[in-house]
C-alpha cells in the first residue's frame, strides 16, 4: 500500500496533464483546423500560439512537479474558460459531458493547488 501511495502523486500528475500535452501537440499539427474551429466559435485565432504554450508548458510543469501550484492555477483558469467558450451548449449532450469533464479536471487542479505536487517532483526536492 505504501508503494501505491508513493507513486500515486506522480502518476496522477502524469494522467492529469497528459490531456493538455497531447492537445497542445495536436494543435501544432492541425494548426489551420484549430484556427478555423476557434473562429467558428467566435474566439480570435490569433491567441492560438498562447493556447499551445499554456497547454504544453503547463502540462510539462505538472508532470515534472515544477512550479506545480502556479501551473495548476493557470490550467484551472484555462480549463474553465475553455469550458465556457467551447462547451456551454447544454442542449448538446456531448458538449455537456465535455463541460462536466472540464469541471472535474479543474477540481483535480484545485486539489494540486491545495496539496502540492507530492512525491517525485521538482518542487518537493527544492523544499
């Protein structure tokens, strides 16, 4: 049981951040498609480079446990904003599910803010 407890923090950080890392990388390789989707939703595509940076750098920071609380705070705000901008159509059940998924992810980030990164993190080795 102690091993499970020790490895739950880094594994949890990896699983939580992986969606942002993959999403950021996918946005690079489908840049024009992402721009079109953003424009269709009324979001200026000029912010796409910032979105990609937030997703990739934030994910790497969470995975490594580096400036974890700051990264979690930024990704919480990013996730909640994305939920409102892209998944607020509750008449569409898939969009409601995506919205609820993002709320759950935000809740996990809030737990990281409160509890910190846990074991096997850069933040832990610095303290």
